[in-house]
């Protein structure tokens, strides 16, 4: 399989035992992978490993075939420009307005003039449906709008690979559905590869080509919706059905 | 007993490594002049009123303290020179450093700490930018540059404070007060004051950016970063005040022997 992203025998340990142990995962170009699993067991860590924000204790993180952490800083930075990330709590720049948040990566990393940047900002604001809030600051807009802004900023440099860390956390079901539809629409438009963390199974099925469960330091690759539902692993079965009793009980962080 | 000491040594080591990273970034990929000017302006505006007020009263205190001694030796005319010299050489830089530590140091470490725990710094990296270049370097240089402006502001106000107190308390008119300032405040005194100011500003700028940048663990972590900044800068400034005083006295003695 052609790989755009890969973890090869990756172990990560923050000092109290390995969170992930010799895990392997490959993501093909244009694929949508959804990571599910109990809280605190490493879903966001997988995203941060791919994004180059965390370094594995051992093993390799490959992005477009290149070992991300073996690259010199400028090459790593160039590769990061091909990736975008929506953070769990959005990580919006609170001293910048909504419009300036989207303009930030363009001002920093492109040679576009201000007119073109403004045109791009308007385009992205329109695409995520918050054009009327351009002059407001992040703390002046709702949680759903903040998510939309986070998505717009993640996509501002038109990355080929996009990571979404819990894009529907704390949102009502209707807004959640709209956000997932927006992600899908933007994915089709940009033809991008996406890796999403969510524990909302309805949204996971809606979005995923492949579902991967993170538990016990392992990555359990379950496949699409049908394969996931039919998966025999008791941990997967317990998690997707939300059963109180089972092998995962007591392991939540 | 040993563990806290090792932690302190570890913290100092980490801070020095962080300073090296800042200086390397300044050399290899400097930030824009606009961002440095913005931060310098911000720090200066933030701290000028308190520095000026404190400078005014330092001048007044020095005048009150020196009046008795100068009167006893019949040297009241030297009051302005002595008071200003003490402010330039010692009290001014120390006072500016303490004020900046309490105000700008705490503000900067809280601001950077919040950016760290809300993942804004990670977001900057994810957008292909270098957080040291984008947010640390301008703040670092802003604090260092503005400390010189603030020293000048504090000094001018201390002369005013001294003059006022001199005429009210010591019965010395303003012209007489300033007459001996150039005699006693030598180039060496000014150089000494500027050197101390630079050293203190470097300590403050390194510690507050390091503590904020390395904050972890939500609001509690930000609180820890602010407290850590206050403690580390105060102790660092006092220790380096002693060290720079020793150094400048040695340099002065060597200079005199040479002459």
C-alpha cells in the first residue's frame, strides 16, 4: 500500500511506562482514518506524533516517506507546512481576531500580498460559514464557531494532510453533524488525507474509511463501519457499544 | 535536602540551554524589527509610570539618607552628586530589575504559560512557524531594550525627587544640587550602571520566557511558572548584583593601577 503517513515500531514513554508500545500504522493518500478509544490512552498522542509535536521514544514517524524526526529543522518545518491540525481545544490565538487567526500562517509562511491574503481569509471564512465574525476575537464567538475557525486556520495553507483532534467535542448533535459534513466537504475539495480523533461513534462511522482503536498501548485496526461492528475483539466490542462491563473497565484515565 | 538542590541546578541548566536557543535563533533566524519595537513599546509603556514614581522616591530617599553625612562633613554641595551616583551605580538598575521582575516578568511568564497550556505554541509550530522566533525572541529583546529606557526614566525622576527633597528637607537649591553631579557621576559610574542593567535584564528576560515556555499542567502550571519566575529572577538579580559589583570594583582598581 502507498503510504502518506506511517508509524513504524513506535514506542512513546512519558516516564511512567510506555503509552504506545511498538505500534505500526500506515495511512494512504486521500484516506480518512478515525482514531477511537478510551480517554487518556494515546489517541491525541498519535496525532501529535504525526504532526511532529512529539518525538517517539523509539521507532520512526514517516511523512511522505521521510523520517520526520531525522530531518533537519528547516526540512521538518517545510514538511509541517503540508500538514494542518485542529487542536482539541482549538488553540486559537486569543490576541488575534478571527480573520487574523486565518491570515497568520499566510503572513508567516507565504509571500502573498495583503490583498491576496484578505481574499483567502474571506474565502475560508465563507467556506466554514463564519464570514460575519471576521472582526471578532475568539473569546467573543461560540464553541461551534471556534471549531469552524480552528478548521479554517488548519486549512489556510491548503495542506495535503489534516489532523482533527476531537472536532465535535462539546458540541450539540446538530452542530457536530454540520462540522463533520464540513470536514468531508473540505476533504473532497482539497483531496486531502485526514486523521481524526473522536469518541462520537456516529460521527466516526460518518467520516471513516478505516477505524483504528487505541487501547492498552496498541493500535487495533478494525476497518470500516461494518468490519468495526463485526469485530470480535472484546475491547472494541465493549467500547463501540458503550458497555459498562468488559476488559476496558477501570482503564479510563 | 539533596533533591531540591538538584532541582534548582537542573532548572538553572535548563534556563541556560533555553538562553542559548534564543541567542542561536537571534543569530540564525532573527525576528522582525516591527515585533521587537512592538514589544519594547509595550514593556516600556507598561512600566514607565511605576518606574518613574519609584525613581522619584529613590532620589528623595537617597537625599534624606545622604543629608546627615554630607552635613557632618560640611559637604552638602555634594548631595546631588552622591545621591545620583548611588542611583546610577546601584539602586537604579536594582530597582528597575525588581520592578520589571514583578510586573513584566510575571506578565510574560503568565502570557507564555497560558499560550503553552492552551496549545497555542504547538499551533504555531504546526503552522510551520518557529515559536522561539515568533513569540520568544521579540519579548526577550523587548525586555532587554526597554530596561535601558526605564533606567533613564527612573534616573531622571530620581534627580527630580532628590532636587525636591533637597530644597524642602536639606535647604539646598536645585542649581547647587545638580552642580556636582558631573563631578561624581563619572563615565565609569554610568558604564557600571548600564552593565548591571544589561545583566539584570538578561536574567529577567531569560527566566520569564523560559518559565512561561516550559509551563505544563493547566492553570496550576501557569501559576507555578509565575511564582518560579519571581523567585528565580529575584535570587538571580541579587546574586548577580554582588557579582557585577565585585567585577566592576576589580575593573576600576585595575584601571586606577594602570593610570
